[in-house]
C-alpha cells in the first residue's frame, strides 16, 4: 500500500487514473489487474480491485496512511518529530530519543524524524503523537515580548 501511495504522489498519470471519474469501473478494474497482478500481495490486489469496483480508487492514498497508522500502533511504535535550528548530531539525537522513551511508556518504540527550521533560532520543538512541546528560543522571545511591562 505504501508503494501505491508513493506512485500516486510521483506519477501524474497514475494519480489521474485513480482520480478520474470518467474512466468506467470495469476499465479501472482491468487496469488495476494489469498493473498489480503478480507484483503485490493477493490481499492488496483484492483491496485495489474492490476499490475500483466501488469507484473509490481515489481514496487509496488515505487508506494507505490509515493502514500505516494502525500497523504502527499494533507494533507499539510512536512517531516523534524533532525540529531544531541546526542539524542534530547523532549523540544529540540519541539523547533526545532516550528522553522520549521515558515519556511514551514501556514497551513502545520511538520512531524519530528530524527537521531543521532556522526560524526557531535555537532550542527544540518536539512533537510526540498529538503532544507538542516548544522549547525554542524563538517562542521564549515571543512570550517575553508579549509580557506587559
């Protein structure tokens, strides 16, 4: 499913095929069978054929995202994003990851991704699931500038 989503995002022709309501359901089913047969699992092929038959192929990327979230939850993985002003060293990433493990609970694995945003000036912004922690210098300056004198 991740491959279907990736292909839909990179190939305008495939995205158009998925989204175009003018292509009949039968033609979409034939096209899906030709493209995927022998290249994906039987379950994935059946899902795509069912989506084609029900005129829901345009929903395939959303279904892939939802499936990915469900599988991560099943495996006990928690996504975390670290935004810093400068790229983090490996030691810094390891230290942040260790600190996050204590926050997410026992038996869960932190899947860490990093981003660089010079606008935060310094410090970190951390997002774990739906929780957001702003430890950036930029936000501290903003809060101080809003404080009445």
